[in-house]
C-alpha cells in the first residue's frame, strides 16, 4: 500500500511535492477508515482512502498523472 508519494519536476510542479496517506497524530473519529501495522517496531496508522480537492487549475490532475507515470515505470 502506498503511504507517501513524492515527486518533483513533473509538468507544473518544479519543487518537491508530497502526497501522504498517513493519519495525522491528533486525528479523531476516523478509526473505521484506518489500518494499523508495525514497521521496524513503530506503529503506523495509514488511511484507507483519500480525496484530492482544490480550485480549478491547481494541479489535482497533475498529481494523479505523476502517480500514473510512476506506476507505468514500475
């Protein structure tokens, strides 16, 4: 499962950009949508789903395109 995706210099994103699927430390009320696992002795809480939203021409499709390009390379 993808927990964090970072990319840079892709289309309109010159600087490094990060998309995280990790739950915020103080996140409350989303226990039904979290998965818990251990990695290297640390408890990790990941989100089962996420939403990308924002105004028109903000780069939402570019983030999805970067993930798709990564998937096609792998």
